[in-house]
């Protein structure tokens, strides 16, 4: 490691004086593990805490050797309430209400956006940190510490994207939504131009992109809202025809399925042969539903392929990979059936899947079981649905929480092991698998405090399951120091054995 400069000496002195650390057991000498050990960080967090201080903390505690920083914060509001934030980083978390933070944390250049009318936000001086160029500023401090630098983006329907309405999806009734269509040529070009600008402007080691969307079939049978299924824009219709699918038959099938599910939720549908049988009947009569669903997924993969090729043409050594969110990694069988990780491998240097053990219990209870009980699994009790879930996904029901504990208890390290092992098998050795080890992940407006020993075991289980590395998740600003130290203890122990 480099000799400590005065600022870092003062920081480590302050850090050692924190009560939560002073009472902790002695730790092995801090060093960066040779195992890939990335952390997801919000850009405002690094600037709020100070670049040097923040990087020292994550390295000294968790042994981090790769930073995955949002270059664009299009997915949701990053201004979290104080109860969701860690308070033991040595810098008090700031009050987020009323802050005007940008959605774009890099400097974009007009010359790279020639094939699309879409444009990123250009924050003016009224935005906090608008004058800072974080990815330029963090490069040298990261390199001194042996840390790789990745840009990270989660797709979102941000109103700050100029001309976004030109590329939105159309539902079965022809109504425009607020979500962009993956088959729209301008939207694809915008992402290609975005990564070209990023990699020509900044010295990046890698890139991670994700899209937390379900396909049209799951959006109907496991609905977040009452929105009609999409997309039936001109580009999706043309794609369907090119693949031998009758777009009108697909549309009619989705209209019927949508009406059926809405009737189930309202209590007006009374299928004589059973609820699930009624669902299967629609799929049998309209097989175009499944074909349309599959093409929707392929559209997303082609967006990723375009970014992969663009980045590799500029910097072949860059690591380009994808974020697979909790729904497809842990309870969406339709997503799993559509494509294996091996099929994604030609345009994937790595796949980071979410394995947030501590928040999976309530997510399964309220985002999966109870929503399905209102639709196609309404004939089953919650207990029966949970038993079916554990059996279908290969999780150990004797280890994971029962129905009475799901609302308040997370899953075990065994879940991380099994899901990592399944993902590695799905990849068939063709791409790297990085489990996203999530802890201190909020549930609603409540901060769920993870158990450091479980965090430690989850890291061990991720590598035991065949993971090529880990990504410490969800966001650094939520992570308490004891859990960061648990990550560091695990990766250093593993590194010492290699």
C-alpha cells in the first residue's frame, strides 16, 4: 500500500475512534483482496463523504478493489430518507430532502449523438455538484489504491431525458406509456452513443448496465399496477412479423389475458374449470403470447449487444456486464425459461445477479406470493404457494423462512450458495458470475439491519458456489460498517487460501 498521507492518517484516526469499531475484535491487516470484490456506490455519496475518505473506508473495511459508480441516476430517486442511511461512516449523512441533485454525473459531448434525437440532462449551476466531474476526479485516487473503476447505469423512465416521448412503448390499445421501447432504433442508438461517449471521455475499466423490467406476460399475471401490456408499437409489430408472429393475434391474446386477470383481481371472473386452467386455456388458444414475450426479451438483449460491441471497439480490455435484478434472479420463472446465461455470454464479460438474502423474505411475501394469490394462483393458500416456490426454485424449505416469518426474516447463506451454483451452471463456463451480496437493504422506509455473521457466510457461500467475484450491494450509503468489515474478513480469508 502507499504511505499514508496526512489526510488519510487523520481519517483512520477518526475511524478507529468510532465506538462501533473500537469495540470490535482485532482485524487482519487491511489490504485489497486479489478476488474481484466490487461495491456499488452512489456518486453523491462519494462527494458527500469525500473521495479519499470514502475510498479509504471501503478498502480498510471491506477490501474493495473495484468501484461501480452510477454515471446516470435514472432509476428512481436517489434522495433517500435518513432512516435508510448508515450513520457510522464517520461523516453524518446529509438531509436529502430539498437537495437538487443531477441525474447525470458525467460530461456528455454532442458529437457522439448523431443517430438519435434523445439527449441526456445537462445540469446547470443550480444543481448541486454540477461543476464536479466525479469520474475524472476519482480515477487517480482509485488507481493509487489498486481499485478498478466501472460506470454503472440502471435504465429508467426519467423525465430529464430529452425527447423520451418519441421512443416510448405502446400498449395493446395503442396508448403511449412512459417506458422506452427496446426495439426503437433511436433508443438503441442513444445507448450506443452514450457508452461511446463514456469510454472515449473517461478512463474506465468496465461497465455495468441493467434494466429492471418484467416482460409483458409477467406484467399481466404478476402486476405492479393496472397498466395494459406492451409493446405494440410499429417497431415491435414489424419485429413480430419478421419472426413469423401474427401481431393482431398476439394483441388479442394479451387483451383477453389482461381482461381475465383483471376479472380475477376484481372477483368477477368465475372460471368453471379452475383459475390456473383458465390461464392455460388462453395460452393454448393464443400461443402468440409466449412468442411475443420472447421477442420482447430478445429486444433487450440486442440493446445490450449493441453497447457491448461499441465499448469493445473502443477498449477491448474493458469488462462489460449486466445487472440481473432480484425478480429474474430469484422468482421469475418466465425470465429463466427465456434465456440461459450461456446464451447471454457472447456479449457478456460478466453477469451480476442480485442475491439480497436479508430482504428476500418480505419481497417474496409481498411482491410474489400475495400478488400471485390475487391472480393465477388464487386457488392456493400462501403456504401452498410458498412450498411450490421453494420446490420450483430449488431452495431448501427446511432452512429458509416459513410463511409466518417471511415478512420479517431474510433468507439464509444457503440461498446465496444455491443461486450462485445455479447461475454458474447456467453460464456453462462462458462468462463470469458475480453474485450481488446485498445487505442493509431497506424495506419500504425501514432500514433492515443485516447480521454481520450472515454477511460473512454469504460471501463465503458465493465463492463456494463458483462465483468468480462478488459485487457488494445494494448501495454503499446504506451499508453499516460491521457488515462491510464482515465482507472484508471473508474475502481476506479466501484470498489467503489461494
